[in-house]
C-alpha cells in the first residue's frame, strides 16, 4: 500500500514539474518574441 502511494506521489510530482517547465518555456518564448 505504501509503495503504491509513493509511486503515485512521485509520478504526480514529475507530472507537475513537466507542466511547470512547459509553462515556463511558453512564457519565456512569448516574452522573447
């Protein structure tokens, strides 16, 4: 049970990190252009 929870949390964190990176890249692109 705990292992599954840790796995779900790690996947969620990685997903949030990728989304934040995408948002940052899009904002940077609009700012430069």
